[in-house]
């Protein structure tokens, strides 16, 4: 009787061990699966919202900043919903912080365009470029291919005169 209980107990322990081994013993998806899912989301967003040419005036800059904020905020929400491998969480947190810095810079650019403030717009565009470059480096560390590329529409600043 005691040997029967011992056998059942060992069988249960073996089943639990086998189930854990089948899961890989780590938390989250594989890194390859995570990268594939993230890059798929980025590709879908890029196809749905192709890069636009640089804005020529304050009205165009305001419209583009408004669109970019909405697009990037939605993509950020989708990416944050992904399951992340435990060994990538720190880099993914840095990636998300970089995305927040980019959206913040775009929000400031939008306000600058509304105010017609050329000087501040140029300063905030530099902040945007720095945040984008920093996030790209993190994206490459994560192994992203599509999500590591910057979608840009041009390099010239618009004349922000409102008239």
C-alpha cells in the first residue's frame, strides 16, 4: 500500500517535471517568436501608414505630428501587449521608454507648430532625432529588424509661419 502511494506520488512529480520541461522552463515566448511578432506589428503599421514627405508649413507640420502621435501611440499599445521573453524584458522596457520619449518630442513639435515657433520646433526635432537614434540601438539589441528602422519623411524643417 505504501509502495502504491509512493508510485502515484512519483508519477505525479514526473508529470509536473515533464510539463515544465515541455514549456522550456523559462517565462514568456522564445526570443525569435517575440521578434517575429513585434516586427509583424511594425510592418503592418508601416504598410498602413507610409512615410510622408517633410511638411512645408505649420499646418502640414501640425497635421503630421497629430497623425504620428496617434500612429505611434497605437503601435506602442500593441507592442506592450506582447509577451516578452524574460531575458529581453530589460531591453524591451528601454525600447518602450524610447518610444515614450519619441511621442513626447512629437507632442512638443505639435505644440510648436500650433504656435508657429520655428526655434522650438527645430530644438524639439533634434530631441526627436536623438530619441529615435537611441531607441534604434535598443531595437537592434533586441533583434528587431522592422521595428529597428526609422520611418522618416524628410529632413528639412518647415517654415512655421502661420500666414
